[in-house]
C-alpha cells in the first residue's frame, strides 16, 4: 500500500470567525484563507488546520447525521508541544488570558510529560505539554 501524507485537520464549528480568532491570536497560527464558512490556518506544525462551518460540511456530505446532529462529546484533541515545562506553564496562562478554558492545569503526568488541558471557544479540549527531563 502506498503511504499517504496527513495534509490537514479540520475542526467543525458553529462560530467559524470566533474559532479562527482564537487559533490566530491565542495559539499564533497564521490565516491563509478567510471565508465566511471556512478558514485555513498554518503554523509551525506543518499540517494545515482548517475550521469549517458544521452545517456546510453537512451540505457536502448529503446531510450525513454526524454533521447535522448537535455536537456531543470529544472527537479530536490537538497536542501542542513546548520546549520546556516552564514554557508549558507560561503558555497555558497566556491561553487562558486569551479565552481558553482551563480544563486541567499543567501537572506532571505518569507518561513523563508536564501536560495541561484547555478548551477552545467551541469546547474542543486540547493539550499543551513538554517532555520532562529524565
């Protein structure tokens, strides 16, 4: 089987503009396309992050039930790696100041990371982490 490259991740949203503002201003992504129902962002991760209006995706998928039903539960988590544990603490505080909701403040986890969990404006929970020194 030929390998495929992951080109992008799309987050579905009801408030595309609000989500785009959060990812641009709180997380430092650069907007490359800004439309009413779609925003494409790029950043140091090397994978395109897109935000698309949930109802619009429904229209492109013959109103598949997963796109037209009200959102329920967590479906995706983005993991943002920092260089140091101190950077995790600093960036976590900055994210909360810029509109993120603190879910779990940075703490040493069993898997060897200092990890904090935050939610974006639509409630998607993501993590910010650094590998702990051995």
